[in-house]
C-alpha cells in the first residue's frame, strides 16, 4: 500500500508541475512531496488501528462462540438432569392423571394434594422398598359431646334406648365427652406391575371402645388389593366393609344408624370385583366375596371361647350389583346410584342347659346347632334439583346381630331343650341432604329396625327400634368442620313398653 501511495503522489506532483509552468518546479515538488509523505504516514497509522480493531473483534467473536458452546453444553446437562429427576418422580405417580413439576421434586395428584419429595440426602419421602412402595398417612381427630335424656346401650353411640323398668340403677340422663371416633390410617401404593395390575393397601384403626372412657384400639381396615383399571378387575384380601354396604346416612352419630336401619361391618374377606365403564361414563360393578370371622360375626352365644362364626365350616357368601351414572339433570358431577346386594352363611353354637330366675342362661352344655345368617338389601342414592340428595336403603334377613341389624339380636331360645330360632327382621333408612353452599349443609332422616315379635321375645325382647334426626354441618376450612345433631330415639320391648330418648350431639372434626 505504501508503494501505491508513493506512485500516486509522484503522479500528482508531475501533474502539478505541468499545470504550473510559471512556478519553480523543484521547490514546489519538495513541499508537495513532504505533505504527501505526512499524509501517507497518517493513512498508515489509521490502517494499523483498523487492523488492530479487526483483530480485537475477531478475538471477541471467538470467545463468544466458545461461551455459546459452553452454555449449550450446560443447558444440555441441566435438561438431562431434570429429565432424570422427572423420570424418577414419575415412577411414584398414583395414576395417569398425576402431574409432575419440571424439577421432578413435587407430585400433585388429581385431587389437588401435593407431595414434596425430600432432599436426596434425607430420602424421607422416597419409596421404602425396591418395589417403590409409598405410604400416605391420613385421618381425623374427632371431639364428641353427647347428651341423652334416657340411658342408652352405649353412652356415645346410642344404638338403642334402655328401659328403666329393667334396671333400677338406670338414672336416665347421661352426658359424655369423647375422642373415641378419631381415626388414623395409612394408604399403601406401589407402581404398576405386569399387564397393568397395581398393588395397594390400607391400614386404619380408631379408638372405639365400649364407652367414652374406653378408647380401645380397634382395627377398621387392614387389607391389600390388586387393581387393573384397564380391564376393570379388582381382587382384595383382608379386613374391610362387607361388599353389600353401598350407601351411608348423613349424620354425625358414630353409630351410623347401626341396629336402626343401616347394617354394616368390617370383616376379613376375599373379594373379586368387575367394573364395566360405558360411553356415557356410567359404571356397572359386579361384586362377589367370601367372608369369615370379624368383630361381632355371630358373637359367642354359648360362651365357649369360640366365635360362633368360626365354629361353623360355613363362610358368608356375599354378592352385589351396583350401577352408577351422572344424572341427566345434573351439572355438578354428582352421580346417582342403585344397588342390590345380599349374603348367606351359617354360624354354630351349643344349646343352653340352665337358666336363672331372671331368665338368663347360665350354662351352655347342650347339643351343637347351626343357624342361618342371610340378608337381601336394596340401596339407592339420587341427587335432584340443584342441591338436594336422597339416600336410602331397605333390607330383610335373619340372625343379623353380627352385622349391626336385628337390634343386636341373633337367635332366641323358647325352650332350653330345643334348638333356638333365628330372629328375622326388616329395616332401612331414608335420608335427605341439602348442600346450601360450600360452607353449610343440612340433613334430615329416619331409620328403623323391626324384628319379628314372636322371635325377638325369646332373644333380648327388643321388637322395634326407630330414630328420626336433624343434622347441620359447617365447614370452617379445608381441615376443620363442625356438626350438631338432634335425634329422637324409640325402642319397644316385648311386654315392657316403650323407651324414648332425646339425643343431642356436638362434634368437631379435624381432618388431615
């Protein structure tokens, strides 16, 4: 470039010399040449500065490219780590609708519950076994205040009213505070097994003793099961509700209308269920099971330290058909239900051989006899209008004292030298619930149990049991709610008239 500039300068000088013939050529050329040289030096300095700037920019571009490559690698590493966390968290999902956060650290179930996974160094909420078993605690604490104007069979549950004529010590009024209905439970969930089968289980207990000051440990549910949602099959092993239990009254008394129109029990069983789901989201569920033993199943009439249900080779054979669907007039998602269920089985006990002056059997050394236990039940739940729901059922059977029916009576003996006779009964309840809003709800209902008089008179003599009730529920927040209830109880006795009770209850529930 320097040579090019010198050549241009010489050419310019020659042109100037020719154009200025009157001037002195040497002096003008030297001056012009010096100016040109200075200009050349300036241009050369500018060129060097530009070259340096270009080199600096090229260096910066190289560094930027390196930084971009490093950033791409870091992003890829982060994405891979996040993907791994999500995959690990996904293994703990409860169902296909569960959502997992991008970090994989929070699990949200379809019900909206959130589960926060502990730091990897703590592993507190991580699976407890190689199978991925997950344990979720739940339950509620319940405070109950109850006042009865007449003494009942149990101070906090009030299955039936006791007549004063049978007990001189019956003081009538009774008041109790208790926490016996509090429940603690654990749900067990495992990831998917072969061919879509999933394992789950439940362990639940309460403190339901014989009275308010007897908070005895009491198993409610203890079972494990296999479920295949795609095929609709479910197989259950363990202690839980009898499968014909399909509906529940809306009241706060822990007795749940037992012995007064609402039979139920939880007993060890093997149960198989097949559910059919139709295009309109309605479902048809077929249930079949075998039940044996369990709290109250037949009792121990002959006091031989052998439960009467266990003494028989028979088990209870149970079945139910339950159909559910969303009502055509409903927009809230509430469903109506209709179901038919029942059972048949036997228990076994000795005949009584001695009786005291009060008519109580004092010895059971007679022959062994078997007695039928059977029942058929029809249940329904129907939402209508916008906020009302009707729930009810009706049943009939015999020897049902073991499943909270027949007013606790099973078999009556009119002659100690003969086989006893099963106590037959019919009963049911009707309940109407009104959901005013998300905070308030109200219910009213009536339940009854009506054994055959001629059979019940040879048992404990309770020939009718009825209850009418009004209840109100207040939801303070997601965990705390309250209930108040008034009930009128009537129990009729063979040859002893009627015993009535006015029952008042306040309950506070803390769910968790």
